[in-house]
């Protein structure tokens, strides 16, 4: 819906998407007095449950310069808003690995500290430039946005005559492994083609894989993803692929 008041055009867009009983992307508002900044495409993720939560959005490739105002609140206490700590693109932080994009996009980050368990939150990010402003407003629950960083140090080695040992280390950014263990999934496939196969695992950082279905002389790619043990949120991105060549049996 667009309304013109004098020379200012105000556009209201209501987007409601119900997923698991939650409404996401509740409202996007664009108030224009020329060519306003694009609406921030905000994505929130908890990379170390429950203490490391960031909301991120790409920096627009446009001028004039854009500044951001970010706040959050509990849904049932919307009048009590808190500022979100903004971190500009390119600023180093040991925690920002958890909010980084695998692409080359320059990202703004907003840190949300000390979120409560099982509580609906609303995040409001407003882009402001000399030409106007636009806002992104959405809701989330901490447990729904859990997504660890990928496991690291993946290694593959022979174990006996018919098994492979796959080992890895948990994501360094997952700070509460003793309290909130992770489970894992291994993905492996022939380097050139073929259908990927996967193995679901419990809370440990190594496993044996039977050689059934693997062909001697071929090189396979192995990757591992991590997920909170009780199934909160989603699995991490896949780790960097590790190559391993199945040796031919000696004649």
C-alpha cells in the first residue's frame, strides 16, 4: 500500500509467513523522499547456544552512504527495546566467524547478548540515508536459529583392511560443548560423480566407515556437518572437503 503526503511517499508491505507456529518477516516499511536505501536482508543465527547470536545483512553497493539503527525486544514486551551492538564490515572479531558468509559479501553484524531460552524476539533493522529510510522487522526464537559453524580438522585414514577412520574437531566457536553436545553427519562421494552418501552420528568426533560401496583406486570426498544434539535449529555448513584415495589391494 502506498500513500503520498506532500512530496513524501510511504510504502507499507505486510508479509506474514507461518513456520512452526511462528510469524517471520512481520513488516517491512519503506519511507521515501527520493531513492531510499534497499531494505536490509537480515539473517539471524546462533552459532554457540545460547550465548553467541548475531544478525547479519549485506552492505549495499550504492551511494549515498547508509547508516543502520538496530534494536531488539521480547515480543510480549515490545515497548522495552534494547540497542543491538553494530559491527561494521571488515572489523575483526573472534566471534564473527559465527556470522560470516561463505560468499565474498561485505556484511554488517549486530550482536544480541544474553538472549533468554524459549522466548520470542523481534529484531528491527533500519537503513538510513540522505534519500530516506527502510526497515526490516522480523521475529525469531533462539532455539530455531541455532546453527553451529562447520567442524574443523577433518582427517581420513585407513583402519584395518575394510574400514576408514574419519576424525574431526568440533567448531571452535561452540563454547558449551560439555553442556550442549553436538551430533554430526558425514557426507562422502566419489570425486568425479555418483550419489552422495551420508552417515548420522552421535556426540563424538570420530567414526569408522565400512568400505561397502567404495571402489578401490577411486578418490572420494569427505565432509562433516555439526548440529545441536537435541536437534535445535539446523546443521552447520559442510566442512571443507577432504580427499582420500581407496588403495587397491596388493596382489
